[in-house]
C-alpha cells in the first residue's frame, strides 16, 4: 500500500465540506483532481470511505472513523508548518555560533549576552576556539572567521578588513635593539601561532612594493592567538598579530611595532553561513544585530571602532 499523506487533506476537505465541488473550491483545485485523489485513497486503503451519487453524499462507517484520525493528522501537520514558519519570523530554538578565541571574547560574547536578553526563549550555544570547524559538519549556524577564507560552498559576509603587525614587548627591544632590517627581525625570538595556516612563514612588503618571504624558527609555539599574545606581552619574543587585537597595547606602550617599515598581508573578518537558501529567524536576527553592533565598535575592551 502506498501511503500518500497529501490525500488526507483532500479527504478531510471532502468530509468537512460535504461535496466534491465544495472541497475543490476550498482547496482551489478542480473537481476532477479531488475525485481522483479520493479514488486513489480508497484504492490505497482497500475500503470505501464515501457513499455518493447524484443526490446523496455521506461518509461510510469506516469513513467516519478514518476522518477523525485524518483530521488529527492534518491538524498536526499544519501545526508543524506553523512552528517552522514562526521560527523563520521570531527567534526560537537553538542558535549555534563559533568564533576564534580572542575575537569571540572581545566581540562575539558581549553581543551574545545582549541578544540573549532580547530573546530569552532562544538558547545560544557559543563555541570559542581558534580551530576552524566546518559549519555544516559541526552544525554551526554562524561561524566567524578572522584571516583568509578558503574556497568552499559556504556563504560568507565580510565584516571588515584588518592589518597584521609584528609586535614585541619593550623589554625585547631593550635586550636586542630595534630591528632595522628583516634580518635583524629574524634574530629576535619568534612566538609561533599554530592556529595560522603558515605559522612561521611570513611575507613582508616594503614601501617600494618589494616582497620577501621569511621563515622563522620559533622559540615558543602556541595553539591560540590569546596564548601567543600573552607570551609576547610577557617579553617572550615577537609575533604577528591582527591590528584590532593589539591596538590598545600599542597605544599604551605595552607593545611596540617591531618593524613599521614593512607590511604583512591584510586579512578579513567574516561571518560564514552554511550553504542553505533558508536561515532561521535566530540566525538572521543575530547576524544583523552583530553587524550593527560591530560597526559601532562595541566590544568588551575597546569602545572605539575596530
């Protein structure tokens, strides 16, 4: 027996309207379509549901029993569609977000706190890690990326760009002197960030536009930007950092730009979404909420524009 659940809706309309004609008008299809679906349903069940002739129309005893069950099934299906459509309009259910540790602590977590107060019925699962998760495989609705996006079928929205800076604590400069050339820089202890695609290989460009690849021998290796930054601030060595992470430390003198005459490749901060045509209300609302908040420069530590 083939169980075509769509035929239940046709049968419920017939039973409630009392005629094939009225059911067809309610469903906005032809009488022939309604009659055919009723016939196929009766064939599937191997039972007569409706007694009908040119003057008389009534449900059989089996039809009466089947109608009660069919009506409940159709009502439940409508409720399910309503819940999904409501979820597209009003944030509900669970929202899963991931972001790199430093960016997540400074920008994403404060936004999550504000957003959760606006929608208390929404559950937000926030994962902060410098590891790059596949949004589809890990079931994340929004994945924030700091750096360089790889080609994929995912959808990305750029928030802003950033520059990289090689930074050092003043104590390192006092010990080794201020680097004047790339070779001078290479003699300083290097702190490697294993979260980067090429942790120890950097490409520098001078003001004439000439580029040079440098491979450093790390004295310390860390797996998160936050860990590397802590080592650098403690005077352990130099490291390349996104400008928005070290802007305060550079302004206060806690860190210094170790080689301002050279530039490193710029990167982007983006929000990445799974490749789907439909996004939940929670995903859409949080994305817009975060973008507006980010443009005003709000973070847990930096009130200025990033």
